[in-house]
C-alpha cells in the first residue's frame, strides 16, 4: 500500500497536528502533577491532593491561576525581545516532535498514513537543527530582562546547551552508522529487522542519556536556574503565562528527549525485534499496539527525569563544563570512531551487522563500560573539588593528617 497523497494527505496532516499537539500539551500539564506527587512520595509527604480527586485538577487550577495573574514588564527591559523569548523557547520544543513516528503506519482506503506529523527523509537532521534553536529563547530571556541574575542564568544556559548538544549529536552518529539512514522511520525498521541499538551501542546510549538531562536543564544539570544562587535564573523577571511557557518548554523538551531515546536506542514503536506484530502488513490493531509500546517506553524515561531530579544533587558549574568538554565530548567522538571501525571489521570479515555482529558489539561495549565506570568510580576521569587541589597542597594535607 502506497502512502497517501493530495487532499487526504492534507486532511490527515491537520488531524495529526491537532491530536498529537493536544495530547502532548495535556501530558505536559498532567506530568507536572505526577512529578509533584512522586516528589512528595520520595520525601514522605502527600503533595497536591485537594483540587479534584487525588489532585487531578491541580494542573488546571495552576493554569487558570497563571492566566489571571498580572502580566508584569520590567521598566528597563527590551520589550520586544522580552515578549518574544518565551515563544522562542516554547516553539522548538513542540516542533521537534513533528518527525518522531509514534506508531506503525495506519492503513486507510486512501493509502498508508504515517504516525509522524512529517515523515521527513532528513528527520534526524531536522531534530538537531530545531532543538538547537531553543537556546535562543533562553539567552534572549536573560539578556532582555536587564537583570544581572537573569543574564547570568542566560549565559550559563547558552554555554551548557551548546556544550552538551555536541556530545548528543556525536552519540547519535553511532546509531546512524548501524542504521545506515537518518530517517526516524528507517532507524526503527532497522532495529526491528535486527536488534535494538541500546545493547550494542550502550556507551552511546549512556552519553545521549546524560546529554539529554543537560539539554533539558534538569538536575543534576539545572545550573541555568540554580534557585539557591540565581533566584530563578533567566526567567526571574517573568510572570503569569510568560513564566509558565518556560516550564511548558522544559517538560516538552523532556518528552521529546525521552521519545528520541526510545526511537534511537529502543526500537521506537517496535514491540520487540522480529515480532510480526511490528511488521507489515499493517493494520489498525498493529497501529494501536505499537502506539501503546512507544508511549510505554517514552513515559518510562519521562519518569526517569523525575527520579533523578529528586535523587542527585546538582553539579558545580565548572564541574558541569568539565564533564561536557573533557569527558562527554571525547568519549562520544572516540566511541563513534570505534563503532565505525568495528562495523567495518564485522562487514569485512563476513559476520555482518546481524545478531552475531550485535553480540560482538555488545561484548566490546561491556569491556569499554567496565573500563569507563571503573575510571569514573576511582575519580580518575571526573573528580570533585578535592581532585583540583594542587599536588603539593594535597601532599601537605595528607602528611598533616598522618602526623596527627
């Protein structure tokens, strides 16, 4: 069955835009309640539970409160950019989701309907290009407020996002090497036909996961906000719905990053590699089942953001930058080179990039992971403040403690 074209394509695209964006916005609103309830559970308290049954209407109450709150405008702010910044932060977060397929194609009498809003042949490049635009909204918010705390938060955010964006892109290069394609649908198909990439590319998955936390400004990488140091960072001067748009953008970015992790490393909407339910011929039942599989995996990583936030303390800013430039970037670049050489060797030896090749790559990743995490655990690659002390100072401290 051929993809739909013409007027049915336009109608289907309009329906997908309305349904998918409404679902994303509803999920973002609901997830604020989920996070507050899970946070309360971890801290042995109740959390929001008065507005509606079990607090289910709390997001609606928060939205109404922000709609009716007074809109403030700092007297010395650049008014045009001050108003534009929340939109520049909010829009890319939603646009990035356009090319991510959320289920197998839906068969209709007019043809196959892709479950991505736009099934672009350069979908992954679109994701990298659009997601990088979010930093402009944050930087402009910090600068246009004419507030030193906002400016520091904006500068921190710009440096952080640019730093970890490179590592994230290089981590995905390993996926593209095995997939041989940059279209999200084809990457998912490749994983269904062979194996999910999380195992043979575990190091790339680890780098991408850490970079995803940094790209969404979530703990332990929330230095652009850092309430204890910068009040609220780049959105200090914002109020009402303009203030809320930054948080909507943050939760939408978390959702997009979770969907990307699932698409690149866990088969996307694929239920399990090789199962016929995730392969042609397509049917409505298969579309519904794969839709459920995609969102189950995505919401798992969405919940991981909450777990990590209320478990780990934040980095110091110099540690954050060192991690990005001195560790994540070389690791992602080196692993991409190792993956390319290993893939070439497997193909040249006749093994190929099949299940045996995946097992060989998995073994290689196990060896690399043991060496990597052993080094991390011993503080040889990433160290705390004590590791930065001058050698002679540390030697003096050790001898002093020994004398005592």
